[in-house]
């Protein structure tokens, strides 16, 4: 039994590592027409996943290229609109990488829910990704506001917080 558990854990780690290593940042992309943006939708999703899985100190050049791709795609897309409000700015002040987490995860959700998109749910998913990323990153700067939101999420009240305090 112990052998099977060890084997399962090893295979899971190997698969996650292999997946993370297979990611290639889109390069030399042209985002001029709606068709251009449509063509890169899967890469936006893949980039969001890769950024979520990859540590802030890992693969810095590749992370920078991935962030630039997400930024270019989100800024020009007519099909996905990501609004960065005061709450998101405040939550990413001390850890600016969290802003890219929010943006990429919001865009990913919007692309995966074209027919049933809900802005509040997109905010919830993107905020939870931010909180998860903050918790996973050993190199994060301590942020009382983010940690307060982590507690709100643990209590199951993040959706209520979005409805009342997400401005």
C-alpha cells in the first residue's frame, strides 16, 4: 500500500512538472483583428495556468514574456474585458505579481464561460486564484489586507465580500 501511495505521488509530481515544462510563451504574435485574438484564446488559458503554477522567482524571463502576452491580449481583446478596480490595486500593492494572477485568471474564466459568463463569479474565481497564489509563494511580502481576505474566503464569505466591498 505504501508503495502504491509513493508511486502515485511521484507520478503526479512528474505529470505536473512535465505539464509546466511543456508551456511555450507565444512569441511574435500579432493582435490586430478579432480573428487574431480568437486564435490565441487557448494560449491565454495555458498562460494563465502556467503563471499560476510557476513561482515568482522561477523562470523570470519566461514569466515576463508570459505577463506581457497576457497584458497585450487583455488590453486589445473585444471579447473579454477585465476591469482593475481599487480593491485589486490595493490587494496587489505589495505583491504586484498578484495583479497578473487576477488578470490572467479572470480572462481564463471569461474564455471558458462564454455562454454562461457572470462577472461576480469571474471576480470570485480570479480573487481566489490571487489568494491561492499569495499563500503558495514563499517570497510574498506580508500583506494584512490579503491575509484578511484569505480568512474571509476560509469562512465562506468571499462572494458576500465581493457583493459589498469589491469596489
